[in-house]
């Protein structure tokens, strides 16, 4: 049989005429690799059966009628419900091996549809929301804790991958979780690092994480949306040490640097990658024969096409203020945050949630009955209600707008974060005095 196939292949490889046999071999192997690994053998058998039939029938041109005749014959050999899968296999083989697309053969398609009685397309099963909630709630922690963590953090993996994921695939390095999703039939092994610090304004140990990413060949993306602007301050930029090792990085100048909304930068190390991922090369927009440098055509690098040029706002501000202007802005804000933290620490009616690393000062106002307590968290449920009530009144008065939130089981606390370097220590005093005044009036 292999002899027959070789002969057919020799006759049929018109596109390889004039090329060396070495190229034909490489192309054959490459096209084989396009077929699904798991069922490659089945694909080969189906395809070879067709080619043998062609050889017997002395078929030279592979027209739609030839395919129709073949499937008509196959209808006598196989169950109607298998016709559709045989058609799919043939479609994949002809496309990858012969560069023939039978998708548009309308009569053939109608024939297959009409005759494939009882065929049900297999749908891949995925967890729905209810399954996930049930799993998180009911599966025993002793066995499934790490899988739960993976599910909560939204690691993208298939059901069978999640089922195969074991505690051994999750490595804890300090406060970092590395999750290795094992190789599956359809996807290559891939790893994720899980870290997350937003509310407290903490900085991750970037170099430590970058080492881990390098070791496990993991893409390092840094969310420096809030912290990235710090690069302008000689005094504080060391917090960003290692940021240059990121594969991709987001910085929002509309946050710390107070550029008018919105202005968000995505920086990538590999200058080709955005183009390779997103380019659609629409010829009516991105002509290859323009008279100017085509690298200015940024539209072909993005999911969107035409958008406002937000980065100009940042560029104009930079021109106007200079790097030293941004540095002053940041240093003033950091000093202000330091003063805020000091005040919280010195006033008995306030308590810091955790030591400040950045501009985020997280603190509780303590009603009188809590001030003498050594562990205020024993009264968590009461404390939880304090910040929302004080905030509601401040908003009603139109005096101060200050955010609050709970965090990892901690009761609601206020979070002072300012990007307005015109604020002064007097403003900080006013805010804290005001909270105390309202709190002391509500909570006797
Ligand atoms: C650390 C961090 N990342 C990302 C975001 C989202 O930013 P945006 O939606 O403005 O791009 C925020 C918003 O506060 C943030 O603090």
C-alpha cells in the first residue's frame, strides 16, 4: 500500500515540481504536524483510504464531484452518524496536505448534512459558575485547597487540567504562589505566578519574582498602573528596582502623575510582539507602499484601530513640567503621606492597618469603646460598620470624599490616597479632625 501512496504523492505534488525532494519531505512532515496529535493515525488512515480510491478510479482532478462520489460510496460503508466526522477529518487533511479547502463545496456540504442522521457534535465541557461555587464551598480543603486558590485567582485552564492539578504543581516561594498547569492533550505546560497588592499600595519584590519567572520561563507582567510614575523621583524610584526585567508593563500616567483621564501606557520588551499578535494588515488602511516610514502606522498593532492619541496629554505635561516637575509632585505627595501616617500613629482615635510603603495610608477610626482594647479585631463586626457611616455623613455634608474597603477578612477601613500635590498638612489635619468629630458624635 505504501507504494501506491508514494506513486499518488509523486503524481500529485505539482506545487513541488522544481523543488528538491528534501523540501517535499520537510513540507510533508510539517503538514502532518498540523493534524491533531491524538488522532493523527485515524486522520492518516482516512486520508489514505481516499487517495487509494482515487488511484483505483484513476482520478486526476480533485473536483467537488469527485468528493461527492467518494462520500456517496462511503455512505454504504459507514454509519450515517459517522459521515460528518469523516468529512471533518478529510477537510483537515486536504487543507493541510494538499492546500485544498473543501469548506466551500456547497453541494457536498448539503449532501453531508442531509445524510449524517444522528450526528451530535461533541461540546467540550467546562465548569459553569454553579459548578465552581459548589466546588469552592463543598470540596474538602485538606485535599483541594490549592485547586481552590487556582480557581479563585482565575487561572485559565480546562476542566481536565484543573482536575489533574495537584498540590505538587503549586509551589509556594515566600509569599508567591507558582502554579504549573501540567501538559495536556491540547495545551502545552504553562505556569503562572500569583501575586497581588493593590489596596495597601505595597510594592512586590520585583527582582525576586523576576528570578522565579526566569527559572520557570514565565511571562512577567507588572501592573505599575499606580506605582509606575515613581520612576521620576530620584528619592523613591528604588521601589521600582527590577522593573526593567518585565516582559510587559502597565503604567497609568492619569494616576500618580495626574495626567487628565485617561492615559494608560502598555510597554513591552519585544517590539514585534504587538504587531505579531494583533496585526490584520488591512490593505485599505495600512498600505505597504506609503511614502513615509510605516512604523508610524500604530493602528495595526492594537485590538482597536482608530483611537484618540491619549499619550499626547502625558507628553505635553512632561514638556511643560519637565522630569523635575514630576519629581517634585511625587516627593510632595510622599511627604504628605508620611505626615498622614505620623498623625494616625500619634492620635489615639486612629489605628494604622499596616505600615505604609507608598502613598496609600490605610487606617481605622476607633470609636471610644475600642480605644483601650489591645485587639480591636475582636470587635470586627462593629468596626466594619464604622467607616461607611462616617463616610455617608461626609458625603452628605459635601466635606470630604474618602474611600474605604474591607480586605482579606479585615473590617472596613479608610484609605487615604492623594494624587493632588496642592494638598497641605493643614488639609490632612482637617480630614482627620473631621473624621474624629463625626465619629465621636455618632459612636458614643
Ligand atoms: C494597581 C492598579 N492596577 C490597575 C488599575 C486599573 O486602572 P485603569 O482602569 O485606570 O487602567 C488600578 C486602579 O486603581 C490600580 O490601582
